[in-house]
C-alpha cells in the first residue's frame, strides 16, 4: 500500500498496483493531501483528503478554494475530496445554512465553494450525532455506487463514511519473468 501523507496528518492510501502520484504543486497551507490517479479514459481522477480544525478561521476554506481553482484551471479532471469539514449547520436537502447557528459565515463560504466548483456533496446521513461533519465532494456524482455511514470504531466520535465508486483504473503491469524449465531441456 502506498500512502500519500501530508505533513499535517491527513492521508490517502493507494495500492501500489494503481498508477498514482501525489500532486505537490497544487498544495496550499490547509490540512489536506491530493493524489492523481490514472484511469482508463483520458480524464484524470484527483483524490483529496481534507481536515478543517474546529478552531480554524476562514483561511482553511480559502486555501481549499485556491486548490480547487488550480485543479479546475489545469485539467478537466474528475474530483473526489473527502474529509472532516467541521461545519455541521447546513441543511443539505436545500444547501442552505441553518439560521441562528454559530459560524454562519464559514458555513456559507463552504456552500459557495461547493457551488462555484460544480461539486456535489454526496453524504446525506449524520456522521457525528445528528449532524453531517464528514463530507465527500465530487464533480462526478454518477460514479458513486454505494455510500454508507458506519458506526465509529475505538475512541473515535465520528462515523466512518464508506463509498464505493465505479472507476476503471490503470494498473502497474508486473514485468514478465522468464522461467527456465531445466527438466525439459534437451541435454
């Protein structure tokens, strides 16, 4: 397993059999990591893992917005960004901030980022208590086959978001080996 790990602690785990690389040139100062995965069609798949601390100001979301602008400016890639956005006061049925809750401005910034980059938020079940903190954002929602929020494990207080997608990946080909069969040789 190949791990793409940011210096800040978020990671993406990708099998060595899948052709991929970390996208360092798109990095900003927010807590996330991005990886490019080669898929069977001409488009690229960009996977991201993002974490926003509860105490974070708007700069973390602005940095994420900068990254998404760089992605959209450089390629026509399929994008999937998942992680803990730590802003749970949004009604995802209508993509609107729930009135009279804390950090309304931060919540609206996140809705605007999702809208500006034509992303869909595909998690619609609570991931911590009764709120949705852990999101999966994508510009290709039709690749999702299945999405579940499973119970947390250990001391974690968030549920586990599991999604299954239909993607044809390019795999690393193993080099062919020559096996000599000495018992069949004409000595």
